[in-house]
C-alpha cells in the first residue's frame, strides 16, 4: 500500500507541472494585466509600463514562470494585489464555505440518488424505472443557475422559508449554518443526483444479471437482502468512483452557485480575481483545485480496498 501511494503521489508531480504551465500561460496572455486593474482605465501607457516593471511583469515568460514555480515549491504562492494578503491565506479563508457547500450538496445527492438508482434497477422496464430515469435526465438537462433561481423563488421569495443569499459560519449555530446552505446545496445536489442515479442504476443492472445473484435467489434469500447485500456490495466500486468524481466536480464547479447565492467561497474568489486581474490568486486557486481533484481520485482508489479487498491498491 505504501509503495502504491508513493508511486501515485509521485505521478501527481508531472500533472501539476503541466497544469501550472497551462495556467500561467493563459493568465500571461490575458490582455490588460494587473497594472491596468490597479491604475484604472485612465492610466497612460507609460504608467502601465512602469507598474509592470515594478511588479516584475516586464520580464520574459519563462523567467516569470520559473520564479513563480520556485515560490510554489518553497510554499510562497505569491501575494494578492487587492486583498493585501498571501494567496495561501486567501485560499484558506475562502475554501471553508466551498468545502461546506460541497459536502452538504454531496449528502443531498447521495440521499436522492441511492433510492432512485436502486429502485430503477430493481424495477427495470416498469413505470418506476421510467420515472426515475426521467427525473435523472431532467436534472441533467436543467441548467444549474436556472434550478437555483427556481429554488430561490419557491423557498425564499414566495415562502420566506430560507434566506435568499448569504453565508454564516457554523460557529453561528448549526441551525443558521444549514439554513443558509440548504438552497445552494440542494441545487447542486439535484444536478449531481441525476448523474449518480444513472451510474447506480447501470452498475446494479450489470451485477443483477450475474450468476451469483441467481444463486442467491435460488437459495431462497429475501430479495431485499439479495439487492443490498450482494448486488449493491458488488456494484460499490463503480458507485464509489461516481461519488468521487461528483465530489471533485462540486469542489471545482461552484462558481455560478456561489455567485448567485453570494457565498464567499473559492468561486467568488476566482471571479473577483479574474475581474481584477489578480494573477497570483487565479494561478493559486487553479493549482489548488487541481491538486484537490487528483487527491480525491487517489482517496477513491484507496477506498476500493475497503469495499472490495480484491481491488485493494497495490495488490497483485
């Protein structure tokens, strides 16, 4: 296991290196640059050139890149020009709301998708299957921002059950914490549940046609036990992969939802950094979420060994 983990962690280095080059190049090519955002649109070309020289953006591309990469390796991810704090501290400050939103949304997604996927597989070809598949297709087709607006109208504008927007820390109380997270998390959870429902249904259908399922039924075991103890257990690796991918996409894809609900997470930090041309923040956030995504996939691979010992990482 340790050997496998060491190899996987080492394999992350070239991935992050390639991502860092692409990210730095994209930010480098953005017109305007931070000097224009700092000085304003009325700044003269001479003032902009002077500011770029002061910030070090007048140097060749590879000089700037390796200087930034060296700082990353040393733990110095740069300074935000507008927040007046280090990129690492800014990411740490804004990551909490994003993580909270992703966890609650994932819980909603699993709660919705599990029964729908299991029922759709067990009742394949029936009205229940048709309804479950239709709901999952509708959830996939409906744009996330439109679903968020519907939920806002239904639960906040017309009924005032939940706040329209905003965020409070869990220190303010668990009730207030979930009250502000409920609508954005439900919006994201419904979209992810659509994907998970299809994956659970298809993975269970593959397992339910196996010979050991027919043997379990022939022994007279209850159908509930056959589905949950034998079917779901053997479909768990595929379902676990789907949940891992879903959670990774929640961490990296909350920009629209955070903006709509005014949640101070990584999405809003990224949008404000793009608008202000705060290059080190943009590069730091992209690198951070990429690292998170690959670490989540690594965690999923490790968890395979717990749901099915035959799939334990490093086992031959």
